[in-house]
C-alpha cells in the first residue's frame, strides 16, 4: 500500500485525539464530586486543578484533530490522484470494443464525478467513521466503569439503531447506483449533443434535443430525489432512538442518584451513583450517541460513495486488451507483405461482418478498399491493426500471423490517417510532430509543405506556434485533415492506412495534394478506404466489398471493363 505511512499517522492522531477528548467528562465528574462532597467547604485548589487539566486535555485533543483533518484531506487527494491515474491508465489498456459500446460522457463521468465522490468520502466521511468508532468504544468503556447498571438502557436502543440503519442502507444503495448511472447517461447525452450542435441547428432539431435532454435531466433529478429522500430518513430515525436512550438514562440515573442520596442503596451497590458520576455518564452517553447519529447522517453520502466506487471498480475489473502471447516477437524491419486467409469475424455473436475473405497483398503495393457503408471495409483494417482479433482464419504480415507479434510493434508498423481528425491541445507544430519522436522544426515544416498546409499556417498570428484548443475549433475540417496528413508524412512506418483521408478536402485541394500523397505512399504498403472513387483509380488493386465479402477485385481499368458492381458505383459518381 503506497500510502501506508500516512494512513498509520492518521490512525495514531485519530486514536490519541479521541481518547484525550474522552477524559474530559471524567475530569468534569471528579470536579463536581468534590464540590458536592464539600457541603460548603469546597477544595477550590482541587477543583481548579481538574478544570485546568480538562481544558488542557480538550485543547490538545482539538489540536490533534486539526492535524488529523489536514492529513486526511491531503491523504484523500493523494488517493484520488492515484485512483484517477490508475483509472485513466486502465481505460487506455481496454480493447477498442469497450469504447464502441460506452458513451464518452459516461466514461468522463467516471473519471470526474465518481472519483470526486469517493474522494469526498475518504477525506470527510472516513474521518467521521474512524473517530466515531474510537469515541463509541471509549465512551462505552467509561460508562461501564461508572455505572454498569445504567448501560442496560443501550441493550434496547443500540440494536434498534443498528437494525434500522442496516435495513435502510440495504434499500438505498441501489438507488444511489441508479443515481450515478443516470448522471452518467445525462453527461453522455450532453457531450454528444454539444459535439454535434452545428448539425442540430442545421436540421432545426433544437426543440427535439432539448426535449430529450429535459427527459434525461428529469430522470436524473428523480433518481437524485429518491436516493436523497430515502437517505435522509436514516439520520432523523437514528437520532430519535439515540435521544430516547438519553431520556431513559437521565430518568433512570436520577432515580439511582436519589436512592444513593437517601441511603437506600449502599455505596458498594451496582446502582449507587454520585452526582458527578451521573453528570459524567450523561456526557458519555451523549458522546456515545453522537457518533451513531453522525454515522446515520452521513450514511447517504457513504452509500453514494459506495455506488461511485462500484462504478469505478466495474471499469477496473473490465479485462484489458488480451496480453501478447509469451512467444510474441517484435516486428522488426517489416517489409509490409500482407496476406488474409479465410477470415471470418463479427463484433457480436451471430452477426458476421467479414465473411470468408482471402487476399494476398505484396509489399509496397497500393490496395484500395471500396464498397457501400457497412460492407466491412474498416473492419478489415481493425483486424489488421489487431484492435480486434479474427474469429477464424488468419492475417499475416511478412509471413507470420499478426497474433505472433506484439501489438505495440505491429501498430508501430502502420501510419493511419482517419476520416475523423483528432488534434490535441497544443501548438500546430506539436500536433504535426506527433507522427515522429524528436522531429525537428525543419522536418515539421517540410511535412506541412508536402501536405499543402504550410500556406495556411503562415497566415496564423503565431504560425506553427499557434495553440490549438478544443480539437481545433476555429480551423476548418479540411485544414484539420491536412494537419493530420502532415503528421503522417513524418512517420517512417512501412505501411500506410488512409481511411477516407481526403473526405473533408475540397476538389481543388484534393488535386493539389495528389502528388504529395503519391510521395507519401512511395515504398509503403498502402490501404486506401474511399467512397470518392477518384482517389483510387491509380491503385495497384481495388477490392470491392459488399456484405462482408470481396465480390470483385482488380485494377480500375479491369473492373470498369467487367461492367460489374464497381463500374456501376463509379459511373454513379462520374459520368464518363
């Protein structure tokens, strides 16, 4: 446990602080007994001694409690930092399929809201609970030493408090789980709609989106209300039981004191009670009941933290991407020869996306993959990159099954330019340099010129040092895509994947970068996924996908001569 010293220090401070606080009522009782026994001749010096000692004890206890609170706040932040880092690191180790089936907003909710909720419990509720345990045990010991007979009151009230709290906790924890889930669902929807707000406005869907948000917001509020309403019942219920016990103690203690004063019971009797002892016992009974009340009052927060922890550990318990086999080798100096043999694959059981595909692609060849949406084009790339593993059959690179290589070395052998551009918060130069560790400024600028984005960058106030925020807001989609293409120019990977890489570039700009793209593809095994068929005319081979199968393959000219599916697809785009 990395925080063991801090935890040990917190436990010591908590125990010492609460034990010192427990001495106060005992000292107060002694002072009262001296006054009561004096009958007009009070030993003032003794009384002052106990009063000053009591003040000193309380002062030291308060100082230690302050140090404890500071230490626990710091400890809570350290644990939160470690937990958030562990959670984020684990997310990056999860297979691609996890992110295909979970909303981004919900995942972010785990990292922010759920972790913060657990932190609040660690830094506050945990302190309360630990202190309560010491106070309850210590108070019980003190009361037992004063009057064992009076403790009989707690035989009824303590079990009643425990049973009531346990019963309510069992029923409210699922409500807090639902509350966290509904908040994650709301965050996910909000993140999705904010990202697509331009599309929403274009199609005039503001009212519909607001209506859906209002529905999810109402469901989240209702979940919050039910959880908090049920949680709020625990505190008052336990407080009532505790106050009832104090009332019984006061009444029974008064009777015992009167019997002791009148001489009805002997000093050695179990029910013999002096005035100072009665005062101390009542104070200890309040200390005994107080933590139980506090625990009941924080039960709702505790259940919320436990629900948040459940959601966090649900992610941490999700198996990461399968480890490389012990025999896995590094893919060194790859040539880029790819072979696909009898591959079948489906994302879910019973659904086939790739159905019995076989094709051999020589090193340095340019292969275009075309076909209608959902035909399996991108799925083949996912299998090649091992974002998913084949259901049956095999994919080899340089004669060896991709599963025999380490994933990291296999993926380093590829450079990808995707339709969905991704730019991180940083300068344009840093975003381009992402394609190569240690890239020089000259290399970055050369890559930008090759991608025909240098002219745009030079018009910016800070040029290459212009900071990109919010995934490139203020920069057009085409310009963002050109930046990602420039990033690809810096990579020296032997295989290149262009997934609709020019879909956001206008026809004029597309023609401008054709030569640059040819230079980019020189000497590399290239895979081009495209709907715009003008970009694939010069490919060495075109694979035509339909319903998970390769229905045609060949060069552009040979496929046009066949007059099949590809020819009809091409002619539908270009009237030649």
